[in-house]
C-alpha cells in the first residue's frame, strides 16, 4: 500500500511524521524544572510522561506523531518565565518506552491527560498542540470543555481522513486506516527512508535529521495505532462543544508541488473547523508542517498575540 498515493500529500504531511519522522536524539535543552503544583503519580498516566518547566499560569504542550516533548524546547524556552510548562511525551514516540498496550491508545491518552489536569489542579491550562497534539487538544476540550483553557492548534484537523473527501465517514475511512496500521506496524523504517519522508515536513536539513531519528526510535506498534485512532475519530461535530477561544495555525507551502494553493488549503481548514464556536485560522506563507521550526518568528508572533488577548500570563 502506497500511503502517499492513497492519501492527499497534505494529509500525509500531517500524519506521516509518525511513520517516518522521529529521532533517538537526547534532550535538546535541559531547562530548569520547577516543582509541580501537586506530587505527580506517573503510574496514573502510563501512556505519557511529563516534564515541568517554569512558573506562572499552566501551559500544556503536546507533540505530534513520533515526536517526544523535546520538539517544544524552543517554545518552552520562550514561555517558561511566564508560564508553568507541562511538556508531554507520549509512550512509544521518539525513543520513549513503548506502552504496555496499544488498545484504545489515544483515548487512553485523552483520559489520562484530563485526570492529570485535575489531580495537578491546573486551572484551565492553555493547550499548545502540534499535529496529533493539536487533535488531542481539540479532543480534550470537546470532551470536558470546562477542564482546559485556550487552544493553540498547530497544523492539525478534527478529522484527518476527510482531507480529500469532506463527506468521508469513520466507517468509510476504516479500511484505509486499517491498511495504514498494518503497514506501519510491520516494521521500523530505515534512517534513509525516514529522512526522505521528513523532507516534506521541514526545510532545515538538521531538523530533517532530527525528525528522522525520532521516527526511527519510535515504536511501530504505537505509531500505527495512533494513526489508526486519528483516522477513525471524527471531531468535526464534537468541537461545537468547545467553549474556549482557539487559534489554528496552518501550513500549505509543502503541498504546492501537488497543486495545492494557500486558498485551497485554507478552505479545507475552514470546512473542518466550521462548527468550532470561537476560532481564528491563520496560514503560514512559507512554513512546512513543523511551523514552530519552519516559520518560528511568525509562530511566536501569532501565539504571543493570542495568549496576550486570551490568557494573560502571571509572573
């Protein structure tokens, strides 16, 4: 099964960072961690680990497929003096230990994150999520709207399987999703394959290598199940329950070679987010999927303005 031929490249760029973009690299920057609001119990969230850095209002940062929490290092460095950053690393991604079971993987992550927010007494944390992390932010907020604060969604959609066909349903997407799951679970990619795939995700060659290493270090079973869960979960109607303001940041430049334009890609975002009550969609001019790497100044400009408007920080 040729995923790139089966899926629109835009969809592949959002999701195949799982099957093809990850690294066993060490932590990029060991910023000073602060104490949690309450003693954490890692056993209560076996599907992810948390690193806490900084102080102030709570900020939950969720990475995308195959990426560990280190993908947010530069973002944490910017915000740690004003926000208490809770940096999530999902089990099985980027060299983290694989989960004991992949059954209902993303639903378990969702439920464990909601429990973590409650037990840590995080008061409506802002959620910043990339790709899978953005999808998870939408799922958290539509499941328990009162639990989280504003959302920053970085190049993600409520229903990945409907990129090509807005009329797609979960049942209609299931055979494709099952094919992907079997293919990805079949074995690890080589470094060369992973690096080739990462070229569509980011422009900087060092970042390409970094993403490829995270991919090679990821558990194929965990990545495969996460992709399946995303392609068989449709949040387009559920997001009508979201009560928080949402900033959606989208990428399109990598898909020019396939005939996409900024306008056509934005239209996909507008259609998928149509039911979301309070949202603003902004499209990067040149950035690829990892907007925090590829269009950093623009990413921070957009995020800074949104946080200042909706989530004024406490020092």
